[in-house]
C-alpha cells in the first residue's frame, strides 16, 4: 500500500502545541493505514498475500477489532491462521522442535501494518530534517515553537540529522534544547503532583500537575493510536 509523505502533516502537527508532533503524524498515518485494512482494498490479492504472510501484531489486531469491519477482519484472519496452522509440526526430537518453535515465534512477531508504518515513518523523519534545511520558516519559526518530542522520536530525528545538511548542527542543538526544557517541565509537573500527596500539603494537585502521568506516558513511551470514530 502506498502512502504519500506530505509536508502538510508536518506543518500541521509541528504547529500544534502537543507533547510530540512526530507521534501525532504517526497516529494519523497509523489510523489511515489501519482503516485501509478494514476497507475493500485489502481483499485484493496482493494485500491478502501480505496479510497471510505477516499478519497483524497484537496492538493492530486490537485496533482493527475496534473498527467497523469485523467480517473483513475475520476473513483476513481466517487465512492468516491457516498460514500459521500450516507451520505447526510434530517433532519427536526436542532440539528440532525447539529450533522450529523459534522459527514460528519469528513468524508471529511480524505485522503488515507496522511494516508499512515504520517504512513511511523513516521517510517522515528524513523529510522533517530536509524541511529544516530547505525552509527558513520551518527552521526559524515552526521548529522553535515546539514543546519537545517523545524520547523515541527525539532519537529518531537525531538519526536523520545529517539530512539537515549545513544546518545539521543547529538542528541537533535545537532538538537538544527543546528536549531538555520539556524534560525539566515534566519533572517539575511530576514533582508538583507527588508533593500534593504530602500530608502537609494545603492545596489539591493543580490541573497541569494531575496531567503529569498522562504526559509521562507520551513522553516516555510515545502516544497511542485510536481509530477515528464513525458517525
Ligand atoms: Zn513521539
Ligand atoms: Zn502492528
């Protein structure tokens, strides 16, 4: 399945005051790709073959299950389960059985949606760094207004810093500055939250302090994807 890398989402989410704009891009793309696996498009032969071979990871299975096409999911899983079922063999030799178990384990760990998502996210990291190089407004205004990133995406962008060309060092410096400031903010919010439990505390946790655990979820582990609600 092809997916267009659009700078539109980069502009959109880097201008929103979120914990991690890259997570927002990923969530949007994840929801779009997952939706495709609930549409008629997945009944095409080429896609069916991919689903049979790679299947869905647990998170994507759960996401698809929450979607609106249970029949489509059942049809896809029917052939996927057959594929896995065909791998099961009876061994009397323990070593051979254990080697085969490892091979099946590997086959169970793949996911057709994660494959597409990861492939396209690599293109997004690169496009973000290139945009930083090529677009003065993105470099001097938009990128400077972000709050920070989750740690995973902070590292992902560092991996593509060379794509910012002559602005690579500046790109790294801004990333570092944003990440340090947002980390300090989060530490402060967690501190305020824990302090409110102190028996000497006279005030209830402030709203931002009680959000601190939610922010920590995104900062440390990245954000979760939800499928858009249907009317
Ligand atoms: Zn992120
Ligand atoms: Zn997956």
